[in-house]
C-alpha cells in the first residue's frame, strides 16, 4: 500500500477517534433517531443486535464514516457492529476507534513530521508536494525518526533497495604479494678450500666444476714443509704432543691426517685433503704440480640442498610483508611444480633506481631441480598471524573524514558506527575498533542508508536550531 492512500486511511481513523470518542467512553449503542437513521441508511434488519461502531464503504474501499452516509451513487454505507451481522460485518468487542484502526492495519495513528525529497536531497516540506519531476515527497513519520543515530527503514523499502547483511567474524587478513625473484646460493653453505701455508700440490682428483661430491671425498694431495716439521714433532715420542697437535690444526691439516700421523708415528710424504661437505664443485683451480700460496683458492664447493631466493619487492608492499611469512615459488622452466619457503630477511635498503627492496627467501631443494640464477615468481602470504575482526570490503564506507559501517539492529533499524581500519586483503578489511565479532553489518546498498542517515542528521540539526531560535 502506498504512503498517500495509507495516509488518507489514517486521517479517516482520526475522524473516527474524534467523532466516536463518546462511544468509546459511554460504551453504549446508538439510540433514538440516530439508531433509526443508521438502520435506515444501512438497510439493517430489525432483529440485528450489537452496538454500531462505524460505517464502511459497501464496496470494501478504504473509506469510513462515524455517521451514516451514502456513496455518490446513493448506496448506503454498511454498519460495522460489535458482533457479526448479516449486512454489516464483524468487529471485535472493542472501542470504535480501535476497531477501525485494526481494519486499517494499524494500532495507533502515525504522526507525520515532514515530507522529504524522494531523491534523497536535503530539502523538505511541512505539507505534501511534488518535486520537479512530478514525484511525490515522501512522508517521514515520528516513529521513523532516528533515535541516537539509529535510522529506521520499512520492510518494503529494505526489499526494494536490496540491503544485505553479513556477520563480522574472526579471520586472518591479508593478500598475496607477487614479485619476480632469482634463485641464488645459500651463502652459509658455501665452502672455500685453500692452504694456510706454502704447499706443493702432488695430486688432484678427477672431479671437475659442476660435479657432485660427498663429504670426506679426497680432493687433492699436498706436501707442506711447515706441516711436515710440526708433524714430526707430534710423532716423536716424549715430545709436546698437545702443542704439536694444535699447531697442525692451525695449519689446516684435516683431523683424519692428524690421527694417521699419531697412529703411524710418521709424517706421510703427501697428505690427503677431503671435502668438508656434500655439494657441487663450483670452482676447481687446483692443478697437480702447482705451488699453492696461503689463501689461494683451490676449490669452491656449495651445498645446493637448501637455497636462497632473492625477490624484488615494490616499496609500497613492504609494510605488508613480515619475516617468517609463507612463500610459494614457481619457475617457468618447471611448469606445474611449486616450491614452499619462508621469508628469512628483508634487506634494509631500497634501490634508488627501481624503488624495490630485496627480500630473502629460504627454501629446500632436496632433489636439486632448482638451479642457481633461475628466474622465478614468488607469492608471499601477507595474512596476519593471529585472527582479527574482519568484515567484507563493501561494508566499509569511507567518506574521507570518517570511516563507518552500518550495524543491523533488527526490525528495520540500522546504526552507523565509526570504525578504525587495519589491514585489507582477500576481499576483507580488518576492524581494529568500533564493532565486535558477531555483529551484523550491511554489505549492500549501505550508501543508501548513509544518505538516509545524513539526511536525518541534517534535519535533526535544523530542528534543534529552530528550537533554539
């Protein structure tokens, strides 16, 4: 039912309230001429009993009268009595005013405060009017006036505007940050093999650059005069074995060679040097017959079972990434495969040219399929470690000056609530303050509620200002 016909019905009810007040107080039926007129006008049967409450249109139209009357074509209005009647109708044993309002679908008259623009503009009118497009101004009733910031919306209007709600829940908020990356060696798993004294390289094993070697595998044999002298002192009976052993160790003699000298009590002419770790030969500079000086690099060996990945992260994403975050890596040359790692370090500088920061990611490479300098793409999970209060992004209205959501209070009541926002991602927004988990928030058509709230606030301010004057 539209608002204006309903308003007419309310006015009719008001007439009954005013005209039939005597009936409600006296509680007695019409008598004398009035009763006779009612019977004549309504063509009532003489045997009908019951107090006449009011008269209604014979065609069932929403037109009522406190007194007998006829339609334009001469038909009498039907009397509505306290009990069922053949010609009139049925009304409960209540006062005439209440019975008539019950038929109207209301228990009390609704007081219209003003009329507002149907397009949501700020102009209002104390009397019914139309806007420039011929649309009727919408009446605002007293019970719809906001109370403490709460606005009321009729069920029909809610359905037409498509208002939808969702529940604020605890969730981990974040989004996937993607960046290009390069596979590199783990610097802590690289060994450089060199001599600490002048040494003559007698033999070199057949391993070459790129070969995989095992820990303890012999790489080369060498002779060093200083090592031979310390070894002789260590092997001599009654000598300073502890001091000689420490000297051999400081000269870089492997523990296995020291034990061999102690067991045989002699220094071998050539001492074997074994690989200190499993890995791949990155560099082989040792050559049989060469004289190696202290510090000369003979071999470089890297353990590639565990690698680093260096990602170039844009500066605006730095605040979202944390150390320990999960990372998923993909490589174009290995389609269909993904590798899992974690953020180990965010480098403390931004490249002045690219405005990116390097992020170091650690990941295992047990089968050795990842190779150094491979190009890759990483996807960093930036979700919060602990669950936080989250709502859909569409629930938040950002006006520039304030950020708010609308709470559904039930029965068509909605309350705007200022909130403090946190992280955003995956279609959700963290709410730091303002609401709690379990609150129902509006996620669709909330801009209409915001316009309604702003209008009500403006009108309340105008009313308050008028009262002061």
